[in-house]
């Protein structure tokens, strides 16, 4: 896709985030909403003007690229949002908290997410000028 569409998509996601942000600093259980792929596709449709089908394909393509990069072991950094990293955990002995019985926990890879300073500031209701 062209750079212009990418910039518009980034703008659409940012606008969607602003529209759906909780205004108070204290989280409210009643104000909770989970953003789905359909919500993101709808935001792209509204802001960029692609058809609903094209918007859905755009969101799927973007998520697929991120997914494939993470699975292959690459770090993914989304500017002003955060970074996804793969961390290898070794095998260890765990304990069942109910019975106290020991059980082996196999080695595995896990995804770690670290929010950017911009995202952290926005979560805490601070204004940040992006550099």
C-alpha cells in the first residue's frame, strides 16, 4: 500500500483510540470496552474511506505482518505505541499452590510487551508531544 494510505491508517487508529478513551484517570468497570478487529476495520473505513471489505483486509494484513514477525523471533516496535519481544524461559520446577505438589514446567517462549513512554503518558492522562 502507498505511504499515504499508511499515514491515513495510523491517523485512523489514533483517532479511534482518542474517541474511545476513558476521560477520567480512575478506571471505571462500567466504561470497559474491548477493541476488536471489526472495530479497527470500522475505524479505517470511516477515516480513510476504503470499503468495509478493503478495511477488513487492511487490518488483517497489518496484524498478519506483526504476527509473522513475532513468531519468527523478530522484535516488533510500533512507534508511539510499544514493542513486542520474544523471551525464552527455561525449564523449571513449579508448585501446585493448592496441593503443594511439585510439577515440572517446560521451557517455552513468551511474548513480552513494553509500552512506549507516549502510551504510558496518555494512559495516565498526560499530554505528550511526540518527537
